[in-house]
C-alpha cells in the first residue's frame, strides 16, 4: 500500500487565483508607469505638457534651496531624536520610580505632550516669548543671576528642536518603559545578588536587554520624525518641505516640487530602514541561538553556491 | 567544643517576614557555622525562598534578628543604636554572599565568561585581565572550559546553572545560597550540578541549600531543616531528620518526595 503510493506521481495544488491577481497588478503597474513617464496633459489654454514635468523635477532635485533644506531636515531629525531619547529614558525611569512625586511628574509630562498636537506645540514654542519674554537663572522667588531674552534666544530652529524633541520624549518614554518592563525580574535580582547598585543594574543589565524591545519602535520613531520635521515649515524653518514651497510659490510648479521633496524623503527613509535592520540585529545579540544571515550574506551565499554547486556553502 | 566560640556564618533568631497581612516567615530560628552545609527542605510555599532572600537582603525582615558573619543584615551598630544601611552598604554586603537561582538568571546578552567577570569588574573594580583569567579558571573548575565564549541560549540548563555557580564564586563569597538549583533541570543534567556543589562543600564553603535532592542532603549536609508554613518544624543531622523524622508533617512530606 505504502510502496504503491510512493510510486505514483504527485500533483501540486494549483493556484489560478494567484495568476489572475498577478495579471491585475501587472496591468495597474503598466498604467501607472505610463501616466508617470509617457503621458501629456492639455492645459486650459490649449498647451501640451508632460503630466509630471520630469524636466522640472530634474532641474530642482539638487538645487541649492532643496539641498540646504535637506540638511536642515536631517539636523532637526537627529537633534529632536537625541533630545527625545534622552528625555524618554529619564521619564521612563522616573515613571517606574517608587516615589509618587517622581512618577506623577513623569505621568503629567507624558499626558500633556502626547495629548496635544505637535503642530500646536511647535506654534507654542515659536511664540514662547509672548508668555516668557525673558528667562532667568537664579534662586526661586529670589535674586536672579543672569537673564536671557527669549525673543532672540528661541529662534524658529531652536523652537523646532525643542518642540519636536519634547513631543518625542513623551512617546519614547512609553517605548523605553515597555522595554524596561519586558526584562525578567530575575535579571535585576541576579545583578543585585552580585552586589551591583541600582544604577549599575539599570545600565549594564536592564537597558541592554530592554534595547531589544526598544530598538524596533525607535526605528519607526526616527522615520516618523524625518517626516514630522516638515511641520517646522509652519514656523518658518527652512527645511526640505519649506524649500520646495519657496520655489513653487515663485514658479507655481507645485506638484513637481512636492515630488522633489518626496523623493528626498523616500531616499533618506530607505537608508534609515536599512540602518534599522542592522541596529535591531545588533541588539538581538544573545536572544537567538544563531543569528539569521543578513540579506547581503544570503546574496553572497547564493552566488558562491552558483559558482561551485554541490560545494559546502 | 570550640565551635561554641566561633561566630556563626548565619544566625537567625525569631525571624519574621510579612507581606501585608500574610506571614511568610513566622519566627525562624537557626544557625549555620562556618564551613557548614545546611539543607532547607519543605513543601512549596513554606517560605524557603523568602528566608534565603532575607539573608542577602533582597527582602527586608519584618521582625527578629538576622546576622551574617556577626553583622546584622541591613543594619550597622553605632553605640547603642542600629542604623539602617545605605544602598551602597547593602550592595557591599551582598557582594560577600553568592546566590544561585532555580532559573539560573544568567545575563543573556553576555557570554559565559562575561557573565562571570561582570561582578568582580563592576562591583569590586578588579583588573579586567586578571578577572578574566580567574573566570576562565572557574569555568574550568565547573567543567565548562570549552564554553567560555558561548551565550547562555547556546548552553543546556545544566551548563547554564554551572556558569551561574561560577559567576557567584567569582565574587569570592564567604557564604553561598542555593535556591532549588536543580529543580529546573532535566534529570540527566542534575548530577553535574550536584557534583560541582559537592566539590564546593568539600572545599569548605559555607552553604545554605534549598533542595529536594534528598541524596545530596544525606551525603553533603551537616544539618537539615524542615520548614512548613513559614516555621521550622524539625531540624538536626541528615540521619535524624531524613532517617528518623519525629513530626507527622515531616514524615508526610518525606513520604511524598522520597
Ligand atoms: N513578594 C511577595 N508578595 C506576597 N507574597 C509573597 C511574596 N513572595 C512570597 N510570597 C508568599 O510567601 C510564601 C512563601 O513563599 P516562598 O518563600 O517562595 O516559598 P518556597 O520557596 O518555600 O516555595 C508563599 O505563600 C508566597 O505566596
Ligand atoms: Mg522557592
């Protein structure tokens, strides 16, 4: 009986639905490609022009204003994320503190900055000198040692970094807190049994393990921040989107310039996605018996395998 | 006779521990001399782990007196007063006591040798190269000289527990606490861990061992303590407690585990 069955040819399951689906996708792709690259439009005045004006995109893609905007966008992303991560760690540790005043303060911070739109927060920091014309360092309700004029100190750039960073800190606090809570209590106990202090335990044992949980959502936050910096255009910061806006308000080529900006955002976020993969891999150290190969390693293995088939890897 | 003049390594007098209204320890009295091995046995929930954790101040006792090597756990005597220890002082005391857990609790992001080195380097501030040499010697002593650079996930339970023992020994403790060190192991791996512990006992380490391994208790222990419901029911030599138990509860428990 068994031998008989083993001798018969096997027929794999057919998937006609997949072929239909693939065909639909292919047709849609050809249509999209055509309208993107090969179609024209006739304007109300009877003129013919390329639908997406690739020549305009090409002209402005590496223009000064756009490149300078790109640099500012990258700066804002990095600075706001650094501020956000530092605040996030501090707030997460405070939130987990047994002191109710500490955890309460952290709760209040998260509640406020998560509960209001970041756009509103940016406008708020931009106008901060309206409520605090000066900032002074001194003894509370006593003498002041020195004073800063907020109108000149808080430039739009500073307001953007502070606004985006404070907002990010609230989200990062929750991410870091989840990471800390994910670490087994036995880890803290083992570290304490060795005589390690709370701070040493947090730094050497808890946070490194929490990173495995913290890293993936933090990668998302970085990519999200890259795009959120475009809101800084609202407070006159010359970042990427604002650069595009400055050009199209002069030339009225709105769509091509928005595409210029979009392409840059896509390029940077693609690079960040690759970076995210390797960062996550790094922090997975010790969690898996053996690391899965990276895409690059897989590709190499494939080529080596092709060159000497049958050989050992 | 001279024993009565030496300071006991662990001395407990009427030690109590409550969680809210629940009393986990209801007046523990016991004594472990230097170089002695005490085995703590008893049903689950009887307070064995709680008592071990009190000894290195992972838990704070609610009442009574608990001293390690003559020093009160968690307090410092100054004149006629007891001052509660600062966090830093508590850490220094814990560094003198090794602890081995049922679930190993190795640090998964570090290799075996890094696990062993961490304590001496971060807590004592010892020289890294010297510590590493010592750590490798310790791993060799527990039979793991070929696993020095392995991560915990790459080790069997028995190997992990032996790394955990090496990690505790690296601090050169004067007292070792074991909380059911073989309970999470497959039966065929238990022997290797017990052998390491026997070796330690023979070398004169003072040990308090919570265990269900009656063979180990019989062979190695100087004294056996049977606990139930947060109290010591019976204690004595292994022959007395395991061979000729006096209390019904001890008899019932031994009938179940033997
Ligand atoms: N942190 C805690 N909070 C409340 N109850 C606890 C806590 N730790 C232990 N207990 C209780 O104390 C009793 C003794 O626990 P434990 O010492 O772990 O027992 P054993 O180790 O002998 O099995 C158990 O009933 C347990 O539920
Ligand atoms: Mg227990």
